[in-house]
């Protein structure tokens, strides 16, 4: 009961990349970089185990960014042809690489990372991948003509990757879809179909992570514009509940999401965000247990997995460690109280 897990990412150690920064370049090169990534993954697997996390990840230590870590290995993308584009429904405007031809995946991307992580933990292992809609909102299209068509092409490549990750020992494969909170009509029209295509044929647990973003200024400012209640989930949860995806991750801690919206996911396991990643304040076990208690009003105990709201990559390392321990201890306290 109350198996704990995290959304995926954890901070890079200071010797691997600049701390508290997204997109931080590597400090190492060549064989030293490969060794450094493995060392960082080992550190975070051990930290999660020590904190009592039941379903661990490798902390996304092998990639600079959760989307580009996959798509930089995909052919059909011109990284020199930059297109200025508003992403997450124009929340911020950046220069992005451009899809100029058919998308193909010439080799496995994350398989060896999953093999490495599987060899170094006896806990359940989760591996995260960007979802097809979110990828399609992070690159520009100069080939397919419709974002939905490009997303389906990415979904096929993600499915190849996911099947290999499952074979490598992943117990849960999670697709990160923050774009689901920005394009709710598209989610219902084609986003869930693309997500199911990415997960087709998998026998392990499947999950979708839908958050309000890392605790960076652009996301915090966007949240401040959403009013007293954040109801984006209400528009997409019914269709997700009817989908083939097994688990759904959502924000709960210190958010303005009405907790009652969790009742729309009666057929799913629910990864309830009980750790706020937009603050350096470390929760107490009591605060975590109280958030779990709120969720229990709408989610059966056997379907509730305490989780982080989002990834913790931009946080100070010590803060992330503290939050991991709060998550583990808070879930233990909630079990005891129940």
C-alpha cells in the first residue's frame, strides 16, 4: 500500500553538470562523462533506496533534458535549422530544431541505461520517456504538415524504445506529457491516441505524467495566471480514464488543483503529487501524510502511489534528498495511520 515513486528527474551532481540549472552542459567528456553519468545514477538509486522509495528511477542522469535526451538520437531532425516557436501554448518562445524528413530511430537510445539501473537495484524500476504530444510541442514541423501526424510518427519510435526498455527490466514505463495541460482539446482529439500508440503491446505498468511544470519562473508565472482553481485536468481525465494507460501522475501538493478531480480516475492507479518541487522548503512527514489523507477521499488506498509533483532536476541536491526522505517517511506514516 502507498508505494512511493518520483516523477523522474533528480539534480545532477556538481561534478557532472552545473547545479540548479536546466539544460546545464556536461562538465566531463568522453569516457569520463560516461563514467560520471553511471556514478550519478548509482548515487541517486542509493539515495532513493535509503529514503524508502519503492519504485526508483535512474534520476535521468544520462540526459541533459527530458525531451532532447531522446530526440537528439532521432533522424529526420535538422538541429542546425532553428525555428522560433512558442511552446506549451506560447508559455515561452525558444529556437527549436526542425523536423525536415521522415522520422527514424537508428538505434536504441536509453536501453543500456535501463540495463545499468536494473543491475544495481532490487526495487521496482521506472523509466521515463517524453510523450509524443510533448515532443511535438518541442520541435518544429517542416515535413508532416499536421502536428498530430508528426506525433504519431514519434509515437511509433517511442514504442520501439519502450519495448526495449521493458525487455531490459523496467517495471514501469512512464510517458511525460506536460503538454496535456496546455492543449486540452488536442489531447482528446489525438493526444491520447498517440500516447496509446507509444505504449502499445507493453506488458509492464504504463504511466502518464501530467504536471504544471518544473519550478522555474516561466511555469510559476503561468500558474499565477490560472486563477483560484486549476481545472485543466477536468477536461482530459475522463478520456485518460478510458484509455489503456495504467497510471496517471498529477500535481496535488501546494497546488490549486481541486482534489475532487481525482475522482475522475476511478479506473487508474493515481500517482498523487505530495511533494512540491517549486519550493526549496522540505516537507515534513506529517505534511506528506496529510496530503495523502486528502487524496484518500477520492482515490482508493490500493490505487494511490505518493509521488512528487514533477521532476526535481532544478533543485539543490540537499533539498532533493530531503524531499525524498519526506516522501518515504510521510507514506510510512500514512500507512501507520490507516
